[in-house]
């Protein structure tokens, strides 16, 4: 088998290839195995599939890749192993993959698709790919064309701050509201996961439909810096819901308060803008100079120090 060339490889039938074990497949030269017909490729025993060399994978045609069975792809050599088959996929090969195939590619293999291969995976297939091992490097290769096919489960899998920070604005803007709901976040203290790690460019293109899909916990996970970069349309939606926005140039704490009771930060000055609900605001630190804009209703604002207050049209109660 080691002496087989392309002529012999092209002549191997699917019935013959079925009789070969892992050792035999490993013995086949690159010329022979890359000359196999798509039917013969599909007949390679799954248990032997991991022994196809990286050099051979790099030369497979799209037709040969399309013939690979889900069972075979589930047995690909992990990139940390000697073969590292997924790293050999080029854009043409990646584009040939179907959803039934990619769903069988384990996370450790998926993360080693190259910068050329990831964006080449068709939208019809990308929604089945395991993204749980993707880092900020890999997610940056996902495209706006693929985004509408991404699921909420895939987004939820990107639960490390380094992952979501790599998502491009074009990709985020093209996500469906259902997928967008998959982002994680917390509503207390400094934010480190999911929504809080989206870049300011990404949050600037969030749509009102995406925002509407989120729970109040998720909404409150946007940071003060992110809120400072929201579009006018998104800020209008937040105001109509009666939410108060809290913005600073570099704040990592929550930038949205969905309740009407707001306690000013005791350590950092911020700009508080009430929505269309009356608020009860308290600032107990005389050394913090906040900027507070009340609602058009009867707000209660208690402040200390050099705060700047703009009351709404309501019958406000303001004490210092």
C-alpha cells in the first residue's frame, strides 16, 4: 500500500477500501489517498479516518469532502494530535461541508479551522458547528452572512469574556433576536462575561428588536461604557420602558437600571438619565458630582455635593 500512487488510488473501489484498517489507511501515500473517488472516501472505516494525514486532507477536493460521512468526521484527529486534520481545511473544502457533517465535528476540532476556513462555512452549516471552544480569535472570523443562521445555544456557548469581545459589529448586527438572547451576563458588580464583553462598536449597532428579546437581567448587564455608545433608537426604547441609563466614559458597572429606585455610585461620578417613569434617586456621597436628568413625572431626588440636576416637567421633590 505504501507504494500505491495516484493511478492505483483512483482504481480502489468502495468495497475494497472497506476492508482496510487504520494501519492500512496510514500506510497509503498522499498521492493514493487523494486520488480516491468520493464513493471510496465515504467507505473508509470511521475508526481509520483519524489516520489520514494532514497533507492528504489539504489536497482533498470539495467533492471528496462532501462525500465524508458524519461518522467519519466525528473521528477526525484532534488538532493536538499528530495529524491535526481540521487545520488542513481550506476555504473550498470548508464550503463543501453540510450541517449533517459539521454537527459531528467536536469542539476541539472545530476551533482549529483556519481564518480562511471559518468564514467559508456556509450559513446552512454554520448553525450546527460547536463554537464552545472558540476564542476571540476564531469568533472574529465569523461573518455577517453566517450570523442569521447562528443559534442562541451557540451564542450562549461563548461565555468567556475573551470570546464575545472578538465578535465584529457586522456579525452582531446580523444576529437574529432569538440568537441575541443567548448572550449571558450578570446584573451586579463589574461585568466579565457575555454581553459586557461586546465591544463599543458592536453595541453601537444593536437593533431595537435584539434589545427587546432580552430579559431585564440581561439588559442590566450592559456596562456604562457600552450604554454610552448605544444608538439613539435603542436609547429611545429604553426610555419608553422607563429605564434609567447610567453612562461614563470607562465604567464597567451596570449602565441600565430597570427599577425606579436608583442609588448613586459612591465612588464614581456618572450621568443618570431617567426614562418615562418617575424615579427615586439618592446620592449619599458629597464628593461625587453626578449629572442627573429626571423624568417628566414626579421624581424624588436626594443629592449631596456638586451634582448637576435637570428636573423633568413633573412635581419633583429635590433635597440636598
